[in-house]
């Protein structure tokens, strides 16, 4: 669980609600089911309209990354693996790494090891794995952009909700006592739209892009490791080079 993300969301919501109370407002006025339905449903429909199915479903699955960091090997663990594999390849030959392929659950590591065992040159290994990284990163970047798009649509849908609410108010001008509360309720849709965009959707998009960039950098490190093994570099040199990524 990413405690910083949870704490940030709690602080932002607490600040808004506490401010409402300090201004003498009533928290109950902020709970409007119709306004939420308009904003959330309208935003959801808009992003579904613009997104391919594969990208949209991936965006939904990736949303949990914001609060639950995806499980992956650490940089240090991967550096130890690459260094150990380079030592084995240097002593027993690259074919000795074949037994490690089935032991790896990560598809990228398995692909890199398979290319090594198959005897491809360092240049060809880098070429193949860089294509893999590009395709992997592009798909996930598009998925993260779905939440960025939601942040763009949400405030506008909120304005639509406010206009719909004011239209309803105008239909009841014959009852002046209800105008004040009716107008207040109408603008709740705008609050929902702006709040969801700036407190949830946009931070989610930026957090996901940061995670994707970090994972892509880790894969770039692995590419350097695999090509160094293919070139027959000294294990100590490989370890020193890969340690530079930790900076």
C-alpha cells in the first residue's frame, strides 16, 4: 500500500470539507446523487468513446497501482541476477544459462535470456528488446492518458450538470423560497467535476506515468546487462555499469 498516496488523498479531502465547515456550510449539501451521476457517468462515457477497448480495460486495471505499488524485482536484485548470469556465461559459456529461463516468471527476463542462449549478437539483442520496451511503454502510456483525458472532460461535464440544475431552478421560479437551495445544488455538479479532475484523475495519470517510466528505465538497465553478457564483458564491470542506474 502506497501510504503517501492515501495520505495525500485524505489531506486534500479533509482540507476541502474542513473549509466548508469553517465557512459555516453544511456538509450534507455536498452529497448530491444526481450531480455525481451526471459528472461521473458523463466522464466515463466520454473516455470510453475515445479509448480502444484494450487501452480502456488496461487503464482500469492500472488504477490500483496508484495506491498499491505493482510487485516487481528491485534494481539491486536484478543487478545481482545479471552479474551472476554474466559470471556463469564467462566460465561455462552462454548456453549454460538455458536452465535459468524456465525459472524466471518475468517475460522480459525470459526473452532476454532466450536471445542470449540462441546466440544473437549484442546489437541484435538490443534491437529486439528495445522494440519490446517501446511497445510495452506505449500501451501503458496510452492507458495512463485515459485518466488524463478524464481530468479534461470532468470539469466540462460538471458545467453541463450545473446548467441542467439551473434549468430545473428556472422551471420553479414561482416558488422563490426554493431558489437559493436549488441554485446551490446546481453548482455542486461543478464542484464534483473540478474536484474529481484535480484531486483524483490528474494525479492518478501523473502517478501512473511515473511508475511506467520507472519500469521502462529498469528494462533499459536489463538490456544493457544482456548486451554486456553477449559481448563477454567482465562481471565486475557489468555490475559497476548497472549500479549507475541507481543514481
